[in-house]
């Protein structure tokens, strides 16, 4: 056996991750759907004070049940729905990636299936692989929507333990209508339907959150993150809302004290500044819509986007375009179906730099 004695199915696999390049070399970074706006000095001061308070207790383990944070997240989510979301309906972990991995640890596993519809978020098959869950990917239509009859049939045939539905979808930006979620919750039977709303806050007006459906479907889980609209990617805090029995089941698989005292304190302080941290969402949506209009006027194919990024194409050699942009100091993401590229929505200056670089690259030999 070769060294190290890694599980054979993991041998030779590259770890997941977009290139991380220094900002002084690549000033325009539009590749991982971050919020380009950082916190105010006032918010920074509150976060620093909260971290200092947490530091005073670092000799002790943190609150394993993170009650204060669950309570704050529940009241934050309750603002988005007609009824109330209670703290026992909320769970959190270090990013929504960890939340979803825990869901697969508890509800996937050997003999069970996880299902999504491609193109979809590329971490999902990794959660499945790492939890020995069988992975099935159905397909989206050419416009990246779901054909509900086909999707329902696939769910009935495969009987997945967990269905992963990003809405808005990454990398296409497509949001799911509520009736689609309802149909799949019913078709899933005892299986969980996880609606991944990492980009939920960027939805266009009139597209409701799946949170509204929680009282109707016991098997529905809605995941969210502080990484995107909330401008807290560095914080690593993702969370979910679901039936309390689902949260309880996750407690069986989570590592003890998985949320550090510093994470809990900083997340709580950041939630206290929610209006400020979310204040750029409207601007980012307007910037996204302007980007879509501009790309269309330049005759690109575009996937309609409810997120803070846009998938556009198609290029005979997308890698050459990606590289040409990088050579001009603009980093975007080479992802999605062949021929397409994904760009995150940044500040007006960053978008101007992207547009200028794209014109240059496509007018050169590429
Ligand atoms: N879901 C989707 C659809 C994503 O695109 C991402 C991040 N790229 C995540 C979940 C995970 O984000 P985080 O772990 O930062 O919460």
C-alpha cells in the first residue's frame, strides 16, 4: 500500500477550493461570491469587545448548545416569516458547509442516497462521498429550471434520505418557486428536503423564502449562512431552521463544542449589527441586474440570477477567457457547465474593471 494509507476512493483527489490569490497581485476578486463591503468601525469595535469578553473565558469550554446564539438566530429568522421560529428549530455550525455535512452524517450514510439536480453546488457530492452516502444527480433543464414531473419521478424512484436543493442555485443563480419545494417535500416521504438558501437574501422581489413552508412540511430544512449577504464569510457561521427533532438528531453527530466561544461571541455581536451588514444587499441586487443587462447587450448567454453572481457564456475556450481576465487583475470562477463562467457581483468600480477586462480579452485573440 502506498503512503499515506488514505481511503482508496480519496487517493489522488485534489482538495476542493477556488484559487486564493493575494489581493495586491489580483485587485479585483470576484470568484467566491463574497460581499465586497466590510463592516463599519462601530461594528468592528463591538465585535472586538465581544471577542475580548470571550477571551476572558477561554480556559473553559464554550456553551455546547450555543443557546444565546440560537435564540438570536431564531429571532433574526422570525423577521422573514409570518409565524415565529423558535430557538429549538435552529442549529448552527462553522459555515453552512458544516451544517450540511452534519445533515448527511445524521440522515445519509451507507445504504442511503443523497440527491440533487445538476448543475449544482460542487460540495454536495463531497459531503456524500465523505459520509459514504450514495450520490445521485438528476438534471436541470437547458434554462437551469427544474422539470417538476421529471424531478418528482426521480425522487420517487431513488427514495433519497436527503435531497439538496440550492435556491438560488450555485452556479446558475436560479431560484426555485415554492410550489416546486412543496412537490418535492411530498414526493420525498420520510426523506429530508434541504433548501440551501446561502444566497436567499439576494432573491428578486416576489420570490418567497422556503422558511414560509416550514409549518407545512416536517421534512423541510432551510439552511442559511452569514457568509454572503451578511458580509461575514471570514466568521464561518452557517445555520438552519427545521423541526426541533431534526436539530436534536444532529446533536448526536456534531463534535462537542464545535462552535468556539469566539465564534459564538462574534456571531452574536454581528447579528446585533444586522441592518448595517445587510444594508448593501439592495445595491448588490441592482448591480447584479445591471450586470445581467450589460452582458445581454454584449450578446452573451445568461442564466437569470437571484443570487450575487451571474453565470454567463458561452466560450469555446473558457479557460483562455478566465486566464485573460486574471492577467488583467480580475479573478472570476471557472465553474459550471462547459463553456460558462461565473462572476460575483462586486462594487461599481470592480464591475467596471471586470467589464473593461472582458471587452479587452474577447477582442484579443481568445
Ligand atoms: N451553499 C452554497 C450554494 C454555496 O455556494 C456555499 C458557498 N460557496 C455554501 C453553501 C457554503 O457557504 P458557507 O460554508 O460559507 O456558509
